[in-house]
């Protein structure tokens, strides 16, 4: 055990950081102390513009009083209620509220604590659904290259980011992947959805021909792939996936952990693209990230199929200690109120054209080889430094942070997703800092 003198925030050793270069970070730590609106304040007292809504999750901006007070009041009233064979009123209220904004007949909501748990839950519901339909042979899960579906074994297996899988080796079986949709030769510097690439969805027909539809449970995709570096779906691509799934009785899952709650300028990507998924996963913006929470919404026919049985036993052998945690429900209900009162999804749609214009203004800056955008998301791809993939973008991230802007990089892509409350002047400031940083890095 470490000596007592080593305890405290100055000893960085004990904490094993997630998805972080631990040794590099601990040699030069970046610690945030407080947050309000569009800004963080670091422990060294600097004000930092939040260009990433935390990790794509603080959609309504930081420190919203209504959410803080809802959490405080709930903590005083009841800390926890068991989630199995018991519940509390807020879970039902929240599910019903969500059903009113969820597209189509996505009317039933299962609660989790994160996007990763939502993904594993959605995959399990798809499998259980087919079984309830008398199709126990439908067990294959189809993901997509470059997909990110969190870090559980299910999400990792259907995911398509090499390093996230390769370190672990032991993945789920019966998984296949569609090709990714990134096509810079055709689509570089597209504004919004690229025109070329709807036919890439036809790879699903090839998978059906290969495996047989009667073996395939579901297809899971991010409607817009975020973590891999902002890949916007080509016009017509998602609709074509939907058609092929319909033709073959395959459950279509949209992983809306990033795209949910206004990020694209609509409640969900389903609504934005006019394509109905059978199951959607969400998390992040559900509580404005104030308390961890995720959710899985399923269409009526899936829920009904699971409920339609003779016995009176448990219909789904799945759940979490903290499914529908009271503090998370209180935070989510307050968050949904803010989204409605501020009409925040519409606001995102309204400022998205200015956002697009501003980020594409970086086109002629050094190192830039592509800029992609949709809603309040942008990806700026840099030419990698020879032999040092991701190093240049990481240096831009560090420069921006020094200059008071939080960005996120993945490979050589700078990914931007500010809170939806960002002002036009702040968009200008954000773009100016990135521009300066691009000029200063080698
Ligand atoms: N699915 C999708 C589409 C996601 O984007 C998850 C699942 C997993 O959610 P949890 O809550 O278990 O982390 C995500 C999460 C980044 C970044 O900067 C993206 C995520 C998380 C952290 C960082 O790209 N996405
Ligand atoms: N591991 C053990 C030993 C447990 O008892 C439980 C839950 O009771 C879990 C894991 C799962 O934890 P959670 O429900 O928080 O996901």
C-alpha cells in the first residue's frame, strides 16, 4: 500500500485511466476543476471552451441548474430502489416521456448505465426476439468496419476499430462486418451527406447470400460513425440497409449513443434521416451526462413478441443493479425538460449551416486533407506525419488545449461536437484556435 504521504491528487499513479496514454498523461496531466455553460475551468485556473461537449454528451451545456437541483432533490428523497421485481415512479415516467420523442413505434424503453451496456442489451434483445418468434437459428450479429459500439464483449465484437479488438483476441463468434463508408476519393470535403456510396449497403445482401438470412439476427450501425472520425452516411445508404433488413427479417439496430438527443439537429438520427430502426441504443445526452445512464428503445412488435407467452415468468433474463437509477432518472427528466423548453434540437438544426460554413473555412489550412460535417458535428482529417500515425492530430489537440479549446482526436481526425448551446461568436473562436494550431504544428 502506498504510504499516506503519497495520497491525494498529486499522486497520479493509482488511477488506471481509460483509453488514455497513462504514462504520457501522468508526465503532463490535464485536469479540469469546474464547468459552466460552454466552458471548463482547469485546475490551473484557465478557461477552456468545450468543443466536444465533454465526450459528445453535454448537449445542453454544463452545470444546468434544473438538472443539478433535480439530482439534489432526488438524492434527499430516495437514494436507490431495487430494479429487479421492484421499481419507483420515475422509471415509468421517464420511459413514457422518451416514448413521446422516440421515432415511430419505438415505444418501449429498457434502462442501462452506459452506451456499452445499451449495445450489449440491444444485441441480446435481438437474439431473444428471434427466439420468441421461433427462430433460434438467427444468431449472427453483423456490425461494420470502423464501427464503435463501446467496450463490452458484444459491442467490441460487432465493432470495427482494429486496436479496440486486437488487444483482447477472444471475441464473440458468429459475427461479420459490412464495409465502412469512408471514400475520400469520391467524397472529400462533402458538406453534409456525401452523394456517393449508397450501394455500399448492398454488401448486406452479399452477407445474406453467404450465411443465409435464417442465421442472421441483426445489423448494428452508427447512423453517423462518430468515434472512428466522423463518417457521415452517403445519401440513400441507411434507407437501403433498411430495405434489405425488411426483405430478410433482420433486426436493424441504430446505435444512437452519439446521434441521439439533438446532435444532428433532430431528436434522433432515425428522424433526421427518415429511416426507422427496430431498436435504438442511446446514453450520453440522455442525462446531459450529469449522471451515467443509457437506454434501449424497441419497436412495439419486438416488445409484444417477448411479452406474448403463456407463463407468468420473467420475459428477459437481463438487467443491471442500476437500471433506472433514481438519480439518473431525475437527471434525465430534467434534461428532457430543458431540451423541450429551449427547443434545443431545432436550435442545433438552425445553427448547423453556420457551423458547416465555419469549419469548411479551414479547408486551405496546412495538413488538412478532408473536412466532413453533419448537424453539430465536424471531422477535420489531417495528412498523417510519415511513419507517425495520429501524432500530428494529437499535437493539434495539445496546442488547442494550451490556447483554451478542448478538442478530441481519433487517429489523424480532429472530431468536434460542441454543446448545442454554442453561440456563433464561440464557433468563430473555436475555428480560429484550430486554424492557428494547424499553422503552428509541424
Ligand atoms: N456506441 C456508440 C456509437 C458510442 O459512440 C458507445 C456505444 C459506448 O458508450 P459508453 O457510454 O459505454 O462509453 C459510444 C461511446 C470519442 C468517444 O471521443 C466516443 C465514445 C465514448 C468516449 C469517447 O470518440 N462513444
Ligand atoms: N458481479 C457480481 C458478483 C454481482 O453480484 C453483480 C450484480 O449483482 C454484478 C457483477 C453485476 O453488476 P451490475 O448489476 O451493477 O451490472
